[in-house]
């Protein structure tokens, strides 16, 4: 009888263990993705977006379907990490070509132009725990740089005053597991970029940027010497990372990271980071640069992957160095 009771108790314990483990595994897989109406942080307008929550419930990312699909919001334990006051802020990609009139450059930008006229999207969907977006870029200077423009964007069935550029982007966003300390997940963004023009590529530089509140005056970059005045060869720089933090221990903030040696194989390419104080938008702009960069007409798409890393700098850098 005792043996029978022991077996029953052990089976009950095993059932409870399996049940709890099953609940935990189910919870770990429960990234939630769906549509949302929201106000981009720093702005005062309502936009449509796609919202993605990580499996632990610590982070929520919102991709702005009004402003070109750019990353507009990332909250960590309820605290906003981004500034998205206008189409020049946010978390997004931008391409840079030759300088034209005044201080304007040829500047294809994901979110839209300098007057907040948006980049139209081709489509967007939640596929399980992944956000997928098809879009492009808009010439940020709205023609003020003085170059020849090809066509206007079309927005809501009407010609916009914003100019299209020939770059088409298909990108995805999802949270990936971090096993090296908190947080439990980091946001991964992957892009395929095509040049659909039959002419020459006018782009010379590539920029990934994220705007974060300027209450974070402590900044740190890696490698520390890869700055605008001392650029590093892209092919020998496996990790480029930059963060802004509220404390001298660099434990509370936001970082971005990529692998130049993986994604920037253009001959002679150099890479560097810059942190720009933008008091007008109450933000710091964390920027990862590579030059030269090109997407040749009728060539396969260029792949670019970067990570948006909340929390502790040491954990973020360890993750970035292990995920190329």
C-alpha cells in the first residue's frame, strides 16, 4: 500500500512538474503581435501601428504604419525608451548621398521627409511572433538639396509633395532570447534593401539610428576608437555598438548594435559611431555609420541586421559580440 501511495504521489508530482513546465514553455512562446492606435512618444498625433510584446512581457515595440514602418516606441518595464517626435527621429535607416544646396544632402529616409510627409507602405502583417513590413524611402530634403527628382509619393490615393526614391525595403522585427543576464529578450530588426532604379546608385553612406530621451547623458561606444575622426575598417570590425544611459555604471539605458564585417562588404568601407545631442527633439541620436555603401541597380538585395538593446550596457555588448 505504501508503494502504491508513493507511486501515486510521484506521478502527481510528475504531472504537476509537467503542467508547470508546460505553462512556462507556453508563456515563453507567447509573443503577442497586433494592430494598435497610438501616439508616437514626443508627438501629439495618433497613428496606426503594429505592436509586438516580448514573451516575458517586459518589452513592447510599436512599428509606425503612418511613418514608413519605422520603430516608434519601445517600452521596457513600462518606461519609454524612444523619441519619435517627427519623421527625422525614431528608430530607422537612412541613406546619404552627395551634398547639394546649403546643408542639404540626398537623403532617402524610411519614415518620411523633413516636413513629416510619410513614406507609403506596400504592406504589413503579423506572422506569428514576427512583424513584417514592406516599404521604401522618401527623399528627406524634399528636393531642397537641388538634385533631380523622379516622382512623387502617393498617399491615400493623392499625389504627395514628398519625393519617392528607388529603394524598396522589406524588413522584420522580433524579440530574440538573451541568455546572458537581463533583460530576457532583445529586439532584432532585419532589412532587405533593393535599388529598383536602372541608373547609377547615388548613395554613399548608410546610417542606422535610434532616438532616445536626452535624460540619459552618459554615453558609451564600442570599439571606443571607432569615431567619426578615427574610423575603423568595416571588414575587421565584427561589432559596432553605442548606448545612452542615466547612470555612470551604464545599467539603465538603450543601446544599438550591428556587425559591420558581416553586412558591409563594400571595398574600403569604414564604420564608426556618433552620439548627437538633439535639444530640439529632447533626444540623443545614437547613430551607426558605414561609408561607402551602395545598392547597385538590378543586383540582389542588401541585407542589414541590427539590435535594439535595453537595460545594462555590459549585457548588451556581450550579446552583440555573440550575435553577428
